[in-house]
C-alpha cells in the first residue's frame, strides 16, 4: 500500500489538473461567445438608430395612440353620482365661473417664451451629430481600397482613423458580413483567410445622342446641283 499510494496520488493530481484546464478553457469559450453576442447587439443597436433616423428623414412620424386607462373611467363613473347631488344654484355658479375663466384665458396675449423654447427644441436634434454607422465606415474604407482586405486589416485601419471608437476584429468581421448579406460587399476565401471587397453600384451610362448631320456634309451636294 505504501508503494501504491504515491501512484494513486499522482493519478488523482493529473486528473484534477486536466479537469481544471478543461474548466478554464470552457470559461474562456463562454466569455468569447458572450463578447461576440455583445458585439452583435451593439451592431443591431447602431442599425436601429440608423433606421430610426431614416424614418424620421422621410417624415414617417406616426405613432400609435395609447388606449385609455380603465382606472380613470372607473373613477369618473364613481364620481358622477356625487356630482348629480349638487343643487341647481351650485351648478349655475360653476358654469358661470368656467365661462369667465375661458373668456379671461382667451383675452390673454400669447407668450413668446414657449415659442422660443419650441424653436430651440427643434434646433437641438439638428445640432447634435450622430456617429456614423460602422457599416458605412467599413463600406467607405473598402471602396477606397484597390485590393481585398481582411477583417483584421479593416479593424486596424478604422481604429487608426477613429481612435474614439472601440472596434474589435470580431465586431468588424460581423458587421462586414452584414454588408455581404446586403450585396454591398463580397467575400473571397483563400485557404483559412477571408478577404472582403466593396461592391460599387453604378448607374447605367446614358445613351449617346444620335449624330446630327452638319452643314458641311451637304456642301458637295449643293455644289453639284448648282
């Protein structure tokens, strides 16, 4: 037993070490998945902001009217019987006071301060600049390149050009794949490396106008007639 004890101990130690390494690797894998999902969520939020801005730009500002609350109707229906118990004289006084208040409010001049606040509120969204979506930045960068680029090369170039933005290789790769899905970029795989190229959508060239015969072409005919 004494000779076998170190052997069993070493086997258990190796088993525990292997399980610990497997646990650590699994934690790292899950962390990477969480980071990738967070990057996807960030991209979707940026696309959401872009779509909201586009909807506001085309003037689609219609919003759903909220349904009335049931609680307010119940309270109003409970108060109606109590209001009916008022005397005719009190009802007339209340009506006279309301009419007087409405007339006084109509005679008051319209204050200019709320108008100024409304103008400032309208100018505030225009002055606030929204960040350029990452999809547009990537498409601009690829459009200015003469050779296909990998996601890492795109991320390095954009990080240098926009140091204020937190850009990772996974985020750039996921966003570039969105451009591929929208037919704004194409991907080519060479071995284990994926390269991206922007797709330029150009309008068809206008047809050349028909040639108009000039006066010099008819000059020999005129001379022959004479």
